[in-house]
């Protein structure tokens, strides 16, 4: 299991997060006896001291406990805090983003093209590219690449620089969004996403691609989002 060696998150904290994921997914169920520290140290390529620090973090949370002469066992289950629901309507999606605090990683106002597919619609003349990290309660939950029609961006450049984009677009009358589609796939965090989202490399993530078009089928917004897998949930109404 690879850890991020140059991350500001200590190795013991990264390992503790991996342990939490194993418990949350049921790989380590309640009553499970953890492997010996020597084995865990070998798995992660760290010292036994680092493993003990990771174990102590979970013990402080009441998730695991050492039993004299027997080993360390999972004694509690993790609280499910998957507050970020994948919405299926544009209105609901806009409301989700009204209640979050984006931190802008970088912004490029130079004219650029967007990586569109033919079925997405007609490309605008040029796009403004923005790369952002979104956080809630100072904890990052998604990183997003945004391609916004340059003409739309120039309408409210200050707002687009400092606010979440989707609620602004939702309230626009010119151009009005007439089609909004999104595709969700499950993947794993690459090195950049892991660093930004403060999760171990190859952690589960949800990848969402959103395309908004105007009445003439011009793509005015393309968003490519990577969500932390431990924050997101999907509710679906399975109609008979």
C-alpha cells in the first residue's frame, strides 16, 4: 500500500485513514483482530512506531481497543457522514453549492478550448478555465476543473472568481440553461487528487462530468469533478 511521502498529512494519519476505510467498508468488521504491528509496518513500509500512532488515533475514537494478551480488535463502527448527496436535478445541485465554501487553487483567464465530445453540443468560441478545491468546515471534499464560456464569464467576472459557479449559472436568464447532464463513474485518487483531498493514494473517489448547454446547443459549462469517496452518497428512486 503506497503512502504519499511528500504530503503534509503525516504517514500515521494516512494509515489511520486507510484503517477507517477498511472498517467502514466492512473489510475489518466488528470483532476483527487487527494484524500484528510488524505485519502492518511491512505492508506500509513504515516503522512499528508509526503503526502504533495510527492505531492510537482509532483507539482514541473508540473504534478499536487493545486487549491484554489477545491483540487489538475492532470494537465500534464508524459514523456514516456521507453528507454530500449526488443530486439529479439542476435546482437541487445549485442549492448544494450555495452552502459550501470554495477555495480557488488557481485560475486562468486566458482563452482556451474545452475537452468536449461531439455529443456534448457545440463548442463556444473560447472558454475560461478554473481549477478549484471545494471545502466544508475547512475539510476538502472535491476538486473541480471548470470550463466556462468566455462570454458568460465576462458578464460577472468578479462573482465567478469568488463564488461557486453553478448557482450563478442557474440564475442566469441570458443564456438560460436548457440542458444539463452529468455522468458519474467510480475511480481511485491519483497523486494530485490525493494531495488536494488529503486522502491516501488510490482511495475510492467519485468522478462526475457535467455539461450544461444553451438553447442553441452551445456548451456554456463543462465541469470535471473528483469527490472524496467517503463523503458522497447516491440515492435513487427505482420506479416500478
